[in-house]
């Protein structure tokens, strides 16, 4: 059995921006998650605004190219 690796495809300054990106990917059939060191935001849990370190959007390795195309982040 092969374990799937998760690759960051974009980083956003605010949690709400990352949530929107995840929703766009999921609506296209791509599984995605948002992760960050301080994902709760500068004002505590539930705050969707700016974070100190940003929020990364990750997808499985087999969806990287499609996700980057959808989000407009080509590397």
C-alpha cells in the first residue's frame, strides 16, 4: 500500500482565503486541506483574518497540477 503525500499548492495570508481555495478545489473534485502553524488567527479560534505565518493549502501528490491550475499558482 502506498501512502499519499500532501503537497502545498498555495499559501494565503488569511484563514478565510485558504478556506475559499479549499472550497474551490473541493468543488472541482480535489481533496484539499488548509494547514498553518497558527491557523486560529491572531484573535483566537474562529478568526478567519490575517495570520502571522500564513495558511498553506495542501493536496495529494496526484492532484498538484490540477490544483495549481484551478488556483492559478503555477511553479
